[in-house]
C-alpha cells in the first residue's frame, strides 16, 4: 500500500478575504497601539496627575470619578438600543427596539500617571424584559489608561479596544 503525501502552499490568493481584512485592520492599528504602550511605559515613571477630573465623557457613557489615594473608581450607566430577536421578530412581526441599561464600574490603581484595573459592565434589571442566563453575570475586562499632558483626555485600552474619554472638572 502506497501512502501519498500532499502538501499545499499558501499563496496570497489562498487567504480568505475575511482573514485579509482582519490582518489589514491589525496592521492599521499597530502604530497607535505601539505609541500607546510607549506612553504607558513612560507614564509609569511619571508622578500621579494632580487632578483626574470629576467626570470622564466617552462616546457612549459618562463616568463619575472618585479618588482615594492611588485607588480610582469611576461609575456610570451605559445605554444600548437593542432590537428584538431576529427569529422571534420574523414570527411575530414585532421589530420594537428597547433600551438596555448597564452599570459601568472602572476600578483601578494609579501607577505613576497610568491607570490599571478592571472595566466591569453589569446589566441593570428590567422587570418588563426577560433576561438570558449569560446576561445575569457582570462582564469584566482589563483596563489600562493614560492621560494626555494637559489631563484633558484619557486614552485607554479596554480589552484590546481603544477608547477615549474627555476629562472634565464639572459634572
């Protein structure tokens, strides 16, 4: 009995377009990610900022900030507009949108001028809406943040995703 060994070589054309898009996106964000990490490395050796701002305003959430020594806690409510389940909408014809609210809590430590900690979102209970099993548990993500030189902007990575917050001294 003869066993054939087949080998295939990957060529540029053999990579599926989805994989190419993923690679392209990662290469586009690499310089931004690299600069961010360099700023974090430099920020660890800097002094803690005198002011952290009373609120951090992001594109989808506003967080109220409290500081106790080197411990920083920021809390707020994130609202997401959700459409109904596509399968149930097909049967019932109901395409009603609802707003889901999530409690956001950022708990972190100041290491120099860098914030390192957790970004936790937890669905707030809505009595008029059923909740799935996985929705009952908080979602915890890694958080690394650094302020710009003027402490007007907080740049951060939340679970591998870049986010920016405007830092304000008033609510």
